[in-house]
C-alpha cells in the first residue's frame, strides 16, 4: 500500500509540473528590465543597477511557504558574499506590499524584495503560473487559501521558484528554473563558481 501511495504522489507531481510552461528565459538572452519599489521604499530599476553591478534575481512564492523562507534565509546568509563580488540582489514575489514587509522582517532581509505589481516581472521572465487544481494537485485548497491571504485581491498566481544572474551587459548568464518548488539554487555553490 505504501508503494502505491508513493507512486500516486509522484504521478500527481508530474501532472502539476507538466502544466507549467518550460519556455523560460535562457542563458545569453537579454534580461527584461525590472522596475519596482522594495520593502525599504527604494526605487529599483535594473537598467540603473547594471551600470555598476551584476544582478542576482530570485523569485519566491510567499512568506507562507516554508521552503521559500528557508531559501531567503540562506540568501540573507550569503548576501555579504554576493555584495563583495559586485552583485545587487533583488527578490520578486506576488505577495502584497504588507506581506512582503512581514517576510522581510521575519528573515531580517538586507536585500531588496519587490512586490510584482500586475505580475509584470514574473510574466516578462516567463515564471508566472495561475494556481488551479490541474497544476497544484497536492493541497490545492490550502495553497489557494494562503495565496488569497498573501497576494493582492484576485491574484491567484505564483512564480516558478527561479534564480537568474544578469551581467552588466543586461544578458542572462545563469538560470536555475525548476517547477519543483523544493529544488532551488544553492547560493554557496553559486558563489564558488563566480
């Protein structure tokens, strides 16, 4: 019985992943411009940032997600090392501004976190998907409730948890994109390769 349950869970996970568009941005492509206001009230424009620094861009689902909080905590622990290597760190989320600030305070974030107004950044980077019973087969009702609580009204979307490095020429030089929200960029490994 246990083996049947494991097989069922794996199959249901594959169905969820198959619904998410794998046509994401690739290494060498021009990175779309990122604009927004972070949790500290600072205006962010990637075009200005890239004049002086490279950009590390991370997408996360929300502070309600334990995997996201863990990943952002790991990013905070690596923040100084990325800064010393000439990176500006921007994190993008569909969370409301208020929830973004809460998440930032919980993890004591030093990096910029942007609420993605109208889902523009997630759409431009091709990481956006609307949650429904076909692509969130496990715990749909629980996730829908959390997304409704954390995102702005009528915004039932999440990003694929993805990480990009954008060089000073505005080109993508690193991509980590995986529909499995538990599989994320390892910041320590990234730092070793820079």
